[in-house]
C-alpha cells in the first residue's frame, strides 16, 4: 500500500511540474515611416579673386560670406564672385549629421599641373523645423608664386547628410 501511495505521490508531483510547459502573450507591432532626408545644392563655393604672393598663403571663407587673407591679398574693390556654398536640407523633425571631405583639389583650367587645395570646411546651419539652409565655408591654400588663372574641379565635392 505504501508503494501505491508513493507512486501516486510521484505522479501527482510530476503532473504539477509539467502542467505548464508553455505560455504565450499577444504582441502588437508598429512602424513609423519617415520621409527620406534630402539635400539640394543652391550655391557653389566661390573664393573670388585672390592675388598670389611670394610666400604661401590662404584665404578663409566663412559660412557667413566674409573672407580673410593670410599671406596673400584680396581686394575689396575687385572681389570677384564670393559665396559660401549653400544647400537646403529637408529632414522633417529628425536630427541629422553633415559629412564633408577632409580636403579638395582645384585645377588650373589652362594648366592642370597647377593646383589649389581646399580644407578646413566649416558648416553653419540656419535651422528650421522641416528644412534647414546650410552654408559651407572653407580655407583655400595657395603656394608661393601661384600661377594665375581660373581654378576649378568639375567633379565637385560631396556634402552628405544622414539621419542620426
């Protein structure tokens, strides 16, 4: 009899231990689709007219359009076209990052062996709710006795914006 009670007791314990082998919960799902980030260039970067010197120099063009010369001359009477680059970033209410190159090369249109380099890009966002106007300045570097001429690079440089 003890043996039967013991077997019944073991059966009772084992059924309690395995009485709930699984459980489930109802999970809902959601997604929010946001507009893709977009950037549209409106103005190209233009340092204007620069007078070469006997020593290396540079021209710093700020995002606000002001420029300063170091080791070279710029003329306020004959500045040429001076513009920071400008673009419109459409981003909804989402935060984003701006990526610019480390440097960029301009080539003399008459002599491609003559080059100017651009570096130290600076961005000034004019923030809005759904879109921002960004302005980009940089530093133009000239060699001593830089050959005169029109310097450009038709491939342009990339300004990349991406959501954070």
